[in-house]
C-alpha cells in the first residue's frame, strides 16, 4: 500500500473535506445574515458544485431557496429569478447543454405524465363497470333468470 492510499491519509482527507464544508457553510450563513447575498450565494454554489450528496449541499440548496423567497417578499423579482436560475443551472440534467434545455426536458416530462394520466382516466370512464361479484357464486349464477322476471311482472 502506498503512502497516498493509506487509510490514515484517506481519513485525514475526509476530515479536512468535512472541516472545509462546515467552514464554507458557516461563512455563507454569516454573509447572508449580514445582507451580503452575492457572497452567500457564491459560497452556497460552491458547496452544491463541489460536494454533491452531502448535508452541507442540502443545507446550501435550502438556504438558496430561502433567499429566493426573501427576495420575493422584499419585491426584488430580479434577484429572486437570479437565485432560481443559479439553482436550475446547478441541478440541470446531465446531458442538457444548459438550464433552458433542462427546463424544456422537464416540461416535456410533465406534459407526457399529464397526457398519460388523462388517457388512463378516459379509459377508466369508457370501460364498463365490473359486474358485482357474489363471493359464493359466479356472476352467471347470481343473475335472475328471465322466467323469474316475467313471473314477478305478472304478479304485480
């Protein structure tokens, strides 16, 4: 085993990475609390890009969404849209050349899902209802024979 691949070295690198993620998140939160939103957004973006799948990445995403809601409530739509654009570009589908293509692909998925559910609903409306089942007897045996129906009509 080489020195670079030793378990002790990997543990040390993991600890350094965890410390860096925590420090970057603390810095971003502090910047956001001071109202330095551009710096906070940049630090959150760094966490999302460099550390996907970590708790810090999830926290950064949530805080960016909170920032977008803050801008909405403060009537700053351009800043809000900027945050959403940043998030879209960070979470764009793999293979999509840009966020716009990722949005189009997502809209196509949603529209296809809607069409599929509409088609299933139409088929459910067109299909005749299943005959009531008597647990003991099959449908044919539970039907009233025509002779009995005629006899009942005559009695009335």
